[in-house]
């Protein structure tokens, strides 16, 4: 699976924002961190975009959620659109899987911050599950300027 998937086109709940992006991999990732849980109301399911491939039209509203990242929502209906790493050297652009029909048709390949997941639900299947500590050792936040 080294081939880049075809671009996806999706939209927010109200349809005011349309988003196109090219997935970096045909995969869905889940983040259970405290911020994603509160942002989405549950868990953030996202598809990583090829850097620079995310295009949006409509009333996008961005929010600087930390020193290193911003999150975008529809300015009209509030649907979460993407998480964007804005730190120098960071190019991660994680787009909400739910914007796309059938969430792109991709399988869930990874859950991160699994130790932060509420006990009341879990995803089935055989996929990568990383704790906060495990994730933060492979994914270095701007501490050293190097971001995957
Ligand atoms: Zn909307
Ligand atoms: Zn998160």
C-alpha cells in the first residue's frame, strides 16, 4: 500500500464548508486525548492529508488550541474540520474522517492516547494502539522542532 489514495471531497454538517484533500495513507486514526475528546464530544477520527493538499471553501473558523496547533470548525454549524500542526517543521494536517462519505472507506489503523479513552466504549479490531507515553516518544512535539 505505497500508492497515494485518490483525493477525497467532503463537507461539514450544514454544507457551508466543502473540503478536499489527498489522504497520505488509506487509513483512519483515532485520538482519545483530552482535547480531542472535548472538541468532538467523543473521539477524533481523522485521515492524515498529504501536506498542502487540504483545500476548503466556505466559512472556516480556526482556533489556536495550543502553542503548536490549530483546529478548524465550520463557522456556521461548528463541525470539526481538521487539526493542523502549525509548529515549525510540522506538517501534520489531520482531517475529520466524518466529513467524507463512508469516512473515505478506509479502515481504522491506529488509536492514540488509548490510556485516555473513556471506559464506556472501545473500537474492535486488530490495529495499533499507543498510550500517551508511547505516542509521545514516536511523535515529538515542537520541543526539538522535529515533527513527523
Ligand atoms: Zn457547516
Ligand atoms: Zn487528540
